[in-house]
C-alpha cells in the first residue's frame, strides 16, 4: 500500500529549503510502502509527500496529483488505498462534463471533490466504496481535508 505524509503550518512558508528537505526525508522514510514512485509538493503553508505502489494506471497515477484550473493547481491530493467503484464514478463525472487525463482512481477522487465535495466534503467521501485514506489541499480555501 502507498504511503503519504505532510503537514500544514500557517506560520511559515513550507516552500523554503529546510522544509522541503524535511519533506523529502519523510517521503524517503516510506520507501518500502511505495517502491514505484515518489513525489513531493509544497505551497505556502502546506507540504504533501507520497510514495507509490502502482496498481491502477501504472503510467498515469503519479502523486501528489493536482486538478488544475486556468493552469494553476486548484486541488492537490495524496492518496493511499483503492476506491473499488472509481470506474462508475468516473463515468458519472464524465457525463457531467469532467475531462480526465489518466485512468487512475486518484484523478477520480479529485474530480468527485470538485463536483460535490466543495459544497460538503462528506458527500464526496460518502460516494466512495473502498479502503483508502487521503489528504486533499484546496488552494483557494487554504484548507486541508483529511479522509481516514
């Protein structure tokens, strides 16, 4: 199973070198959880790290993954586990006009949150069937949503 890490500190900019170094060390410490890839992302007060065990969409599921609006990240996600009904949700979201760049369940989570989770995050989470945890950063609201 993948690994994820991170933190939020509204008192400082986590894009500075020492915070990025700490995030890289945290992510590296989970190498056994995800031998297929790693990624780190920082923006102001938030730092997210991920180690990937590739199961779904071996080429396109790299994380942290963002959903961009006007070329800028609107939502950024790190995720571990599996959503069993992601194909059904993807189909429903595509019918509503969402466009997907990957075949990953990670991207479906981003779009599900974009569609209904911004009104009430419990709605988006209640649509998911699986075993998973995620951390989702909303860049406009400057909020971190944790779903255990």
